[in-house]
C-alpha cells in the first residue's frame, strides 16, 4: 500500500518519561485540550494516549493538510495557549 501522508514519531521513554499515559492522566496536556476545544472534547478524549512527537514526516500534501489544520486553531472559539 501507499505510505501515509503524515507520520508523527513518538519519542522514546528515555527522552520523554511520560509515555504510556492517557490524556485523562496528564493534567497539563488535558488543560491544553480543554482550553482549545472545550471540556466536553477533553472528556471524550481522556482515554487517548499522549505522545511527544519530536519529529513529523510527510508528503507535501500531508504537510499542507497539517498546516491548514494548525492554522485553524487560531479560529477556535476558545483561547488556545500551548505554553507549558
């Protein structure tokens, strides 16, 4: 089959010791999701694993879609601040 248009690589445990946790277990990451997408969305995603993606690989189409989605964050109805 064809490779994906976008690939996020998860950093290993040695570089990001918080791997293996879900969004519901990580209060800081959960607060980012709540800020940007609301508490209802964060609650729906609480069982999702969190990752620290140190590298993103992809095709031109994949990066264009990523850039479009990322720029849409500025248009969210909630304040969105990703600083930790």
